[in-house]
C-alpha cells in the first residue's frame, strides 16, 4: 500500500547516528494515534527505545538512535515502515 500521500518517511544514517523522519497531517488525530501506536508496538518487539521528538511547525515526528544502538536501527525502521504500511521512503535525507 502506498501511503506517501498520508505519511512521508525519510531515513538518514551516519556513523553513530540513524534517524527516521515521519511527516504527516498533525491535525488528523487518528493518523497521529496510529503512528504513536506503531512506535510503541515496534519498541516492545525490538526491545529498543529510540529518541522521539516532534517539530509541530513542520508537522514532523523524528525517531532517532545514537551511539552503538544505531547498529540495529535498520531493522527497527523496516518494522516501523511495515507496521505503518509504508512501502517506500521519500528519500534518504531529511532536513532538521
């Protein structure tokens, strides 16, 4: 399912850092709830807790890993994308 019109996902990976940016309509409460529930579910499955922060001005949610934990972030991001039924990322770079 192509959900790019609802949720735009971008991933950025560097040495000792990995991040995913999810941009969506923050006024759609059901979509916001779905994203938050997906993060909680994947956190439990993976036994990982990334840093989560949002930018309300850009209607964006950031999921980040730093240091040694970022090695397993690719699997985490893939599970999160599957959970949200997103089949592709917008691109591999996001702007902070």
